[in-house]
C-alpha cells in the first residue's frame, strides 16, 4: 500500500472537488489585500487618502481591500499599486 503524505495532493483534491480555481482566486486576493493593507499601515495611509490618490471614492477602496471580493480588476490593482508608489507584477508560474 502506497503511503501518501498529508497535503501532497491538495491541489488534486481541490480539482476533484471542482473548486481549485475558486480557491486559488480567493488566496491570490487575500494575499493582495493583506499586502496593500500592510503597505498602507506602514506608510500611515488611510482609506480616504488611498481613494484620493486613486482618484476614486472610499467604497471602491473598501471593496478592493475586502479579501473575499475576487471581482477586483487588473486596472484597479494597478491603480492601487501606483497609489502606493509600487509596481504591479504578474507572473505565470
């Protein structure tokens, strides 16, 4: 009997359950939101200030920082990066 390591086939499990893409989207958004919030905190940037820098309204910033909201557009992500003086990089691994 082949012994499998716990977690060694987690991606396969998610694929079998039909939720791999959804889980991956959520994870990416959570990391993005976390990193933006940390950068804002580090630089003492409020949501209001962020909205001003992005030339938008605060509810847009709130939605963008919501880790559960995966409908953020690439354009919005780029605007957030620029508002923080950062560059958005996307990688295909």
